C-alpha cells in the first residue's frame, strides 16, 4: 500500500450495550453501515472492556497492511498504518510476530503466511492457522505451492521471503531448502558455506513473480555466494550447491509457477475459534488460550457481516479465555472466527482514537495490521 494522507471518510456509528448488543446508541450515528460499540461480558466471566466493530455490504473491505509496507520491516502501530493508508477508517493488530530487536535478523517477521492483493508475500515460519478475508473462511494452514522448471526438472520452492536460519522463543529453523526472495523487502539472501544464490530478472516485470495461480518467466543472469537483496525486476533463489539450479547457464529461461487456494487476501492467526458454527477444539497444552489475555479476533456471521472484537486484559491475569471468546462471539451471531495476536498487541483504532485500553498503556507497534478501508 502507498502512504497517503489520512482518510476523510464519514464518521462511524458508535453504540454501547449492556449484557448484550441491543442497547440504545449514543453520540452521532451515521448511515454508512460501519459501527463500533462496547459490550458487557460479565455473564461470560469477562470483566474487562470489550469493543466490537461491525460492517456488512460492499462499502468496506478488510485489507492486510505490513509494518512500513515491508516484509521484515520492523514494527508499526495500527493507528499509524491506518493514518497512512487511503480510505482507512479503522485498524486492529494482525498476526503474531517474533520479538527479536531491530538490527538483528527478523526484527518483526510474521509467524503465518501473507497473501496480499493476490501476491504471496510470505510463507509461514511454523504451522499456523489462516483467515481468507475474501471468502470469510478459515483454514488450518496456508495452502501454497511454488516451483521452478529448470531444463525440464521441477524444483520446489520451500519458502518465500523467509530469512533463515531463524531462532527465537520456541522456534529454531535451520538454513535448509530452496528459498525464494522477491524485491521490495528488507531480506538478504543467506551467506554460508555450501550455499549459492541464483539471480534472475523477470521477463515480464509488470506482474509480481509470486502472484498466485500464475506462471512467470525468469532469465538467469548471475550467481553469488554473498548475501544480497533482490532489486526491482529481480528474483533471487538460494539453495545448496548440489541443487538442480547449478546446471543453469547465463541467459537460460526458467518458468516459475505459484499456486494457492487461500484467496487473494490471507493472514495468519491462532487458533481457529469457530468454523461454520462449529466450535473448534483447543489443544489442552495451549495454555495461552486456557488463560485470560487481551484478545483480538476477526469473524463473520452467517449473513456475511464482518465482526472484529477486542478484549482488554493483562497477560495471564485478565481478559478472556478461548471458551469465553467463543461465548462472546456466539452472542454476536458469529459463526466463523480466527484469533489474532493478542496480549500487549491488542488495539482497536477507529476515526482518530484508540477504543480499547492497551495492556501497557500505549499502542504496541506490531508487524501486521488489518485495516477497514472504504471502497
């Protein structure tokens, strides 16, 4: 997305409710179909603030935004993401991300996969649930495949825009596989013994090379053992020296095919809470969901209404458990829902203010956000 001046869309409808979502409105009520309201969760054992944003119809769309518009580009607050995106009227935090510091590998890399505007930007670090924002559906993982045809041999790509090796809390991924890097992202290719990066230019640079369900041609131009960044119109593929890619000669043309059934806008989260009305099981070992935390959730009703909900809380002390989240969502007639990053990341921003109470006082910069954009 391109940074522009903040949106000047019409005011939101703001509603408050008691034990349910059927109370009188206060303040200015507009007719633009998007509403923000508070609900009381006491009957479900939730004693912190709960805020809900809803809309239906074609006037608004949920879009994925990436901190600083760059994979691995650090972190940014949801309010800033919204303020620098045309037509944005609201924002919440998105997927989970690792917590290494700026200047070190992966200062804010996303855990799950990202497909934005039909382009596969990032494949998951670990197994992660996904939300297809276009189809209003959830899945246990990101369905994707990318292969490069090299002189009649098919070379599978194992990761896209993923910096390896990677190590942070409970995640340790070695340098392995065939790694593809595309332009515009702050990721450098690996530099290690026995490892080579093959550089290609796009024959047709008008289409992103990882656009899903398309095939693109690449021309091999060079190889290097140094760590490099893919430049405009270029694709870099890193692999061990024994790869089939080693048979390439400068000037050779290869074809790359990327496929996915995950939709044109897909973001990760954990876990699935509801799937077409069915309560999803939560693993007993998932203590994060068994304890009370601040939460951010996206879901949809059977009629197609989008529901975004945040629950205030303190890590492990107050907020909502998975069971309580499901009860709250069902009270809002939600039938499909995915839990997004929560805890200190939980933020609901709309029309110039943060509606929730962030657990450590201020908005936390995050790696990805979900923006409600006026069409």
